[in-house]
């Protein structure tokens, strides 16, 4: 296989969009901004260069973890398979860059993070909605409480300390998987 694997260090430029495919597979996406830093000898200081934006896609359990862990502005490190697509839309040619994440986390060179191991529970068994049904997760305070059946967290994912982090309410919806 000739896959293009990349590791990108940057910041979440948007909030996380959470949905499910028509087959019920959880999917999360967000835009990641990565700005080049270089040393300017004339100024004697570091300066910002070009900023690149990519769309990061997380699938299945990683999607559940991303929606409860990543907020707009968070410093992140993303590793995954890069896809560059040339498209034409409304008579305009555009190029999009996507990364299917294999690993994703906070950049600990720029801050701290507290890891919580996710304890998986089937949503139906926990009394929550089955995948593909409409549900809003998270809340204004950023912490999910106990849902039906007593499972705390996001969509049947219970976190070790009983808390789910989020930057506000996230709507679940059905979407077509990216091509």
C-alpha cells in the first residue's frame, strides 16, 4: 500500500462535528490549523509563516472520545492517513486535505491533560438511544451527567471519573461518509 502518513501539530480551528453514517458508524470531524514557525535572522526572533488547514476525521470509538475531549482552540497532535482531493463545485475548482486519524491527542508541549480511560457500554443496554437516532450530547457546562440507565458520558461511553468533557451541546445526525 502507498498511503501518505502524516503527523500534524496544530490547534482545533473549529468545534467538533459529531454524526453517524447511514450504517450507524460514529463519525467526528473538525478543522485543524497548523502554522509554520521560522526564525527570522533579520528580526532576531521567531515569526509565523503560512497556516495550513486540514479536516480531521475520527471514526468509531475514537469519534466518541474526540467529541468528549476536543474543543475549539485546543493544541493537538494528529497522526493519520492524508487524502488530497481535487473537486469542482459551483464552477470553482477546490482542493481539500483530509486526515483519517489513527492517533489524536493534546499537545503536552503546550499544556497539560488528564487522561480518563473510557469504559464502553452498548447504548441500547444502557437505556440510551441506538446509533442513528437523534440525540444531543454534552451541555453548556461541558460536563455530561448520568443519562437514562445511569451511564454517564457521551452516547453510552462512561468515563473512568464519570465525567464527559465537551465545549457545549453536540447534535448527532446521520451523514453520508466522506468519499
